[in-house]
C-alpha cells in the first residue's frame, strides 16, 4: 500500500476515469466491487489505523492498491472542493465534512465511523506532574495546540472553555501529529492531542486523561466522493472499514464506537 504524508494531498490519477452522473448510475461497478486504485483522504489522527486497514483491504482484494493521503481534515476538505482527485474522505469532525457536502462533492450522506477524545500528552514519566488542564496554564509550561480551524484545535478550545482555563500556546499546529511531535522533540511540555495518537507513541509519551474531554468528543464521518474515479472500489473500502474486522482495528487503536450506527 502506498501511504503519503502530505498536506498537498497529491493523489495518483486512476488508470481509468469513470464519468458519473450520480451515485448509483447504471454503468458504475456494483456496490462492494473492488479493483484498481482507491485513493483515500484521511485525517492525520487515522494514520496508524488506516495504514493497517489499507493493507488489510489490499490483501482481501488482490489487484487493488490503496493510496492514503493523511493531513489535517480542514486542509483535505479544501483540496477536495478545489478538485483534488480522491475516492473516499474521512474527516475528524462533522464540521469539516460539511465543507465537502456543502460543495456537493459527496456521493450520499456521510456515516459516522468512530469517535475520538482528547488527552494531554506529556513526556514519559510526566516530569511536569501535569494532572489536568489547569496545570497547562502554570507559568513556564509550554503547550502545543492544534490551530482552531482543524478539528483537534476546535476540540481543545471547547475543552479549555469547559474547564475555564485560558492559556497562550507556545505553538499552533496544522494537525494533531504536528502537536504531538513538539512533545516528542522536547520543544513543549505538553500537548492536547487525541487519545489514539498518544497511544500510538508506544510508551515514548504518557497520556493524562481529564474530565472536560467528555465535552469535546469528535465524531469521524466517512463518505464516498461524488467524483470518485473508482466508485466501486471506494464503496468496498468503506464497507471494509465499517465491518466488524475494520472496527476492531480502530477500537484497538483507542477509537470509540459511535453512539449509534
């Protein structure tokens, strides 16, 4: 599977372009058909899970290649509305997905795939003894946040507001991986990131849970795109990630099941 980490989200052009009048046209591959290249634009926080899911999908569908472009959801949504070629979009918030649906670029209604919740990422051993959001406002504590226009930043703003905590971040990052990297590099003392991203550090960092995160849970919608070059493969991929096996990969990474399916 080809995995690209890029904010430009340059996707490979499919060998055969299918002209669509709309989802469900007579000349489309049947739902669940797979083959060729499937290009997925996915929120950065899905990197580890969707890398695994893409490989699993390729193994189950010989002849299929999954290309995943990971970046901040808002950047990906903008690229889709500007014509970037993609078959599937997975956003880290319904508000970001709305950019794509409002532009008429979704084939049908998005479905909530999973949910995610914030934690405070700190260096291993928690040397700063951070126990909650209030500690992030202590003098001398450097904090990384996501920019407000991206889902992890919007969630952080909600959580901080719920806790009545005001702070000036040392840096604002364009996706959650950028915020997490600042802690790994020792450039900040803490970062507000998703639980799944902290878990993926495999012990290099610690995660501090805080009650206000329950006020800022993010739903992750997924949708096949209207101008997908491979709509059959796109639908098959969505079916795969929403299957019991696909959800097992996601929940093992720390994602939560949606409230209703």
